[in-house]
């Protein structure tokens, strides 16, 4: 029974935030790329984000029958925004400087497409996804 104590909350190792250079275009006064800070979230938070990005779609030819459909691009954007600790994507001045509103929109505006894709992969890695959502979507399409 002593092995059960390893699972008690006070005995679990805390997840440390991860530093990551999302883009070499953001540099400090010495020209060194600035590290972004990423945190992981709980499964409950992940479920809430996923649920917010899921809608019911009617099954063609079947009345009153629906199937859930998740917008994975929206899900990954909201997940990345939630997990970004630094820079503060909630900052109104930062959003205004890019002329956009919303944390996920700000991320897409700040980063080039390749940087954004790499950042999403890092976010998924920090949250324990071995296979990226993009891989799952590609697999489902084939």
C-alpha cells in the first residue's frame, strides 16, 4: 500500500515551464533571440478547449442525427495561446501593436507560418502528445 503514496498530489513532480525560441526575429538589445515560456495544462483544461472548438454537424440524409466535428486549427491555436506564459498574449498594447484582438490571433500574426507550425509542435510536446494533432488529421484524411 505504500506505493500508493507516490500518486498523492504532494508527491508528484511539478511540470517546469519550458523555454523555447519561437522565432529568431524577436531579439534583445544584444541581438540574442528571446526565449518564449511555455507551460503545460491539465487534461480538464484541454478538454474544455477541445469542447469549445467542437460543433455538431448534421449527418447528410439523416434527420435529427448529428456528429461532433472538431476544428483542429482552432483547437491548436487556442491551446498554444493558453500555454504561452511569455510573452503575455493578453497584453492589450501587444495586441494593438499587431492590429489584432485575441491571443490565438496574435500568435498567428506574430509568427511566420513555419515558425507557427514549429511552435504548435513544441506546445503539443510540452503537453505530452507524442503524435501531433496535425499527424492525426493527416492520418484521418488518408
